[in-house]
């Protein structure tokens, strides 16, 4: 697997993920309808045109999922046991249709599990930026990660 094991993470390590995504109207509409979120700010152009933004905003939970998803290949593909939580999640600037999102991830802490010797917990800080380098999302994520087996 491409993912890193617990022993391969170090606090302060930063990943600049090369995978990027331009968000489409279809992404936003599909995600909003799949999650049964009828918020007109996301899916109604007429409603959104009358707001301070003047156009639809991308659903922030899509942005959160995209940010973490972009990070997976470089960090945890196949080595994650479970996501334990996400804290300090914020969206300091909206995402709009056509924005291109890039992500960086910083390892904040690493520790072995107290109850399971084959795994540990890594805390990541994910940060997503648009094409203008404006921070659009940030969160701390705690994930349970497998340890590399000793040969």
C-alpha cells in the first residue's frame, strides 16, 4: 500500500499533496442532494444571487471531505484503521464552482496505542487552499494507523 505506517510519521512532517481538484457545479449539486441538504445557498442560483456572495457556495462538508480525501494517497492509503475524530474544523473563505483546491497536511503528533500494540494515533492538520492561495478549510484529524510489522 502507498500509505505510511505509524513509525513513518514524525511530528512537524508536512506533505504538499500534488493531487488537486477543480470543483464543479455538478460536484456541489450531487453532494448536496445525496446528503439530503436542500440549502438553497448551495443549489439555487436565484437565491444565491441575492446573498452577499452573489452565487452558490460549495457545500462545506464536500470541501471537508475533498480536503481529507486528497491527503489519503500520500499519507494513509491502506494503513488507516479508523478516523477517530475531527476537531477545530473551520472554513475561513468560501469555495465556489470553478475553484481549484490544493491541500497540505502537517503531522501534529504521533503516539502508540495504549491498548492495541499493532497501531497508534496520528493527529493531522489538513489545510485546503484555492487557486489564489486563500485558506478555504482547515481541520485537525485524529486517525488510528497501523504499525509496520517487524520482520
